[in-house]
C-alpha cells in the first residue's frame, strides 16, 4: 500500500476513534446526570441558565449521535454530501455559540454590571462564533473524492475564498478564545477577592483561598482554557505539521468542554433565585419538592440570568439541628452564600 493510502487509512481510523470516544463521553455523562437534570432543570423556573444548559447538552449529544450515523460513502451522492456537511456546520456553530454565551453571561452575572473586563470577555467569547459565521458563509465546494479503495465526502472553500482568508485565522480565533477564558478567570478572581475581604469581617470565620477557588468555579474555567490550548496546538499541528491528523481530536475537546459547562450549570441549579430577598438578609428554613427534602440556596439575582452568579460550593447553617439536605438559605449576594456570620455561642 502506497504512502498516501496509508496516511488516508490512518486518518480515517483516528477520526473514527475520536468520534467513538466523544460519543462515549457525552453518552456516559448524560446517563449519569439525567436524574439530576430532571430534578434541577425541568422542575425549576426557566431562565437563561436553562436555555444554555439545554442547548449545550443536547447540541453536543445530537452531534455525537449524528457522527455515528451510518453513511454509505461508497454510494453517496454530491447532494447527500452537501446536506451532511451543512448539518455538521449548523451543529458546530450551535456548539460554539453555546460556549460563547455561557462565558459571556457568567462574566456579567458575577459582576452584575457592564465593566470593561466583562465587555472584553464578551467580545473574546463571541469572536469564535463570529469567525464560524464568516467561515461557513464563504463559497464552498462539495465533492466526493476517491483515493484508492477509500471514498470520502469533502467540503472546502473555493480557491478564491481560501486566498482571501489569512492562513493564521484559525490560530487567531483560538488565541482570542483563550484570552477570553483568562479574562473570565480574572473577573472571577476579582469577585472572589472581594468576597475574601468581606469574609474577614465575619465572626468566627477564617476564610481559605482554596475554598473560595473551589466555590467560584476556577477549576472549571482553568479546564476550559486548557482545552482551548489543546485545540490551538492541534490547529497549529494541522496547518504546519500533520495536515491529516489532529482536527478530528478537536471534536473530543469540544465534547469535554460542553460536558464541563453542562455539569457546571447543573451544579449551579442546586441554587435558585429569590428576587424578594433583601440586602444582608440571610435566613434558614425547610424546603421540600414533591414531598422530598431538597438542598437549595435561594438568593436575590436577575430572573433573566437565573443562578449563573452562584458559587459552586456553599455550606448550609446546621444550627437548627436539622438534616443538612433539608436546609435552604436566603441571601442577597450569591458569592457570600455559606460565608455568613456564625452566631452560635462557643
């Protein structure tokens, strides 16, 4: 077998493995968290967090299933190739928009106002979706290419469209996306620092930086930035080193990113909004849902954004002696939940 055919075969095998791995990841996560999704998504008030969760989870799940759909490439027509390619483009755009919306709304939610860093996060986060719109709006050629025993449906911009697009464009897109992730981390850490200073004034409370970093979702955002860095390296490798190996793995990284975002929002849905809460109002009580105890934290926030400003880890006040799983709290500031003053006698 000649060298081009070996490369073609290796590329196809690698692409199939990546598709299987991505499908396994998203399917396993879906089955593992479906009961929590029903409890904390579908039985809660619908807001922006709900829409981002649904579109993020089900767009990547649909794309994974779609990539596993059997296609007879040996007998595929150009028209079928075109429909298949356009469907993949639409799903890819939906995924990138969901990731961009999540990053943008999270940055705004935790600050509550449009500051320059928040605007910078929004611009960087939406650059990739905008670049995808530009990319897919270019004139495309759809064709069936045969390489020995292998037949493949391909789509690529016309030579004129490729000439007008800088070669560095994919690298620029991923670099700006990483910058957006880093800016979101900066905004998050700025908010956590404010909470840290405020918590120093609380009675009988010794804040730890590690606790605050776990609460504000730093690990999630670092993971997202790391995934985008991996994609950037793959893009560079695809353009300058191994043109046929690398881009297929991007689907795996995008799958993991979507799973992380869906998990993050699902964790936040343990916390619901209470627009009637007053500044400084922190109380505890009992909550139930369909007769069952439910661990919930209520806070005052925008009903549009829902609980996107909430911390991931917040403790409940157990001074009443009740089961922690049956407790809920009311607080004006989401990031301060669980850091309220301890009024118990020592």
